[in-house]
């Protein structure tokens, strides 16, 4: 009889504890995250890990983001998202930026959080001056030719001549 009582208590315990887990998950909830670029989608998925947030992308992998035309369906998806990630700085269309601003969309414009590096036109020329040519010139002067010349002067011919005189 004590085994039956123990099983009942254990069952009640399991029922109560599983209910708490479900309630905790509902309190935390999942985020609806939408991105403009497949690259951003991959980053967010890696950062999110196993948190089971809803992460979706608008621009297909085989499309050019500069020329992608956002559809009304895309705008609806953005407005239903908890947060929208975009590249910014003119990558996406002006119609998307206008929609975000007019509808007060919670968004993160990634390029507004980084400082672009300035392009130096002669920066590539500096790479040629790293001394690679000097190293190769020095390599030719390592004395490989002298070693081979010394090898030829070992006197092998004399040894063979001496060997012939033994008989």
C-alpha cells in the first residue's frame, strides 16, 4: 500500500512541476525577429542558440539586397515582429526605411553601430613594399651554387684511380 501512495505522490509532483515549466515558458515567451539579409539571419540564429525564437529573413539568399523590392507581405511581417534587424546605410530600399520611420518599428540598423574603415587608394601599394623581393634575392645568395661546386671537387676521380692501382 505504501508503494501505491508513493506513486500517487510522485505523479502529483510531476504534474505540478511540469505545469510550472510551461508557465515559465509562457512568461518568457519567444521573440519574433525579422531580418532584411540572410547574413544577419545566420548571425542572429547563432547568437540565439536554442532559445527557440522565431527568426525569419525577408530577402531570399539568391537575391541582391540592393535591388530587392519589399512587398506588402514583407511590411506586414516587419510590423508583426518584436524587432527588425537591417544593414542600413543605403543597403535596403528607401521605401523600407520610410516604412520603419512612419510606423515606429522597433529596429536595429547594424551599420549605425560600427565605424567604417576608410579606404586608402595606395594601401595596396604598401603591400608590395614588404620586402618580399629582397628575401628572394637573399635566398639566391645562400651559396647553393658554391656547395654544389665544392661537391664536384671532392676528388672522386682520384679515389677511383687509386683504387685501380691496388691490383
